[in-house]
C-alpha cells in the first residue's frame, strides 16, 4: 500500500477520533473510567477548541509571512489570548445562551469584513497591521463562537451534541461534494482558487448533506435549532470556508497551512470549513430563538 495513503488514513482516523472524544460524552466517560472524576466533558471540549485556536493562529502567522522585525508579529498571540478569554468567561458562566449583544454583532461583522478584504482587497494584507487584524479575526472569533454551540451542565454532567453533528455534516458535505464532483463534475466552481471544485460537486454535497441532516433532526429532536436548516447552512458555507482558506494560501503562495496531521496538512486545512460554519450556525441558533 502507498505510504502516503497509509499516512492519510491514519491521520484522518486519529483526527476524527480526537474530535469525537472531545465533542461527545464519550471522551469524559472513557477518561473517568481510568481515573474517576478526573474531567468533565465541557472541559475536554474547551481544551480541544483552545488547541485548535492556537495551532490555527500559529499556522496563519506562518502563511502570512510577517516581517520578523515587526511589532505586530509579537502582539498577535497576546491579543488572541485576550479575545478568547472574553469568550471563555461566557462559556464557563453559560452566558452564550441568554443574550445576543452588540459585541457579538460587531464580531460577526468583522468576520464578514475580513473575508471580503481577503477576496477583494488582498493587498491590504501585505502590511503587517493588516496581517495582525486578519489573523485575530480569522482564528480567535470563529473558535470563540464555537464555544457557544453546545450546552452543558457541570452539575448533571450533561453535554449536548451540536458540535459533533456540525463536524459530521461538514465531513458529509466534503465527502459527498468530492465524490459527486469526481464522477460528474464538469463546470468549475472557482478555477483560479480551487481548480478541483465543481458546481456538480457542490450540488451533490448540498443534496446528500440535507439527507444526513434530515436523519439528525428525526433522531435528535432535543438539539438546538432545526437541523435541516443547519444542514443547508453547512452545505453552503462549508465549501465557502474551503475557498476562503484556499484564497489565503494562494494570496501568500503557500500550498499547505502546515503538517500537523500526517497526510492531511495543517489544522487550518482540516478546519477551514468549521471556521466559517461555526459562527454561521451560532448566529442561526441565536436568531432562531426570536422566530
């Protein structure tokens, strides 16, 4: 068997296993069987998102090639820590579930502005101050909003499965789009940014992800929101998230964001869809309360 294929299979299985253990109650149950009372699931999930954040930010800094002498490079992580700390306070105080404030509207707007800047005004990102702002927005804000997706109770040791199913839908969207595009793809979606993406693959990803979402909605009516709607949002924004990261790498002449996951590249290569989908789904959960 090809060595690269073995690496890719192993890396994918390891990555998927870590995500499953940290986004479902299985992780804490397994650890607590070995050492009772050692950890609760919400702490395990928080650790996963924190790890993703700092690995992703490190890769983003490397992709954007900061000037080694610039002060901006040295304040990236202190600012990210501060921003993520503000989200972390709300996470542990259950503050995500009760209000939608001006700072959240601003944060979501900044993500949109950063994406527009990347596609339409990418020359602004050649300056270190632009790189600093983009890195903070592209990493700290989406992973911060990801903390607001699940609900948990430290008293009853419960943890809801929204993030696990979000990953499941993203994986479904990517897989279905890939295979549909491979067998039926003819019309390029964004040839200059991602030559392998086709509109046929996109359509296949949307339709089949909606099927998966339908079964999630039927089998887990206790989840926040309507998961057919979530499935549609994921099927649309997951490919867009991939295009955003592809455009970022293309702008700075980089092939892969890193090599953290054997055979799969870096964390940003694996989480490009999640980075866009997490704030979109969070916004939907908030708006759904007012409908």
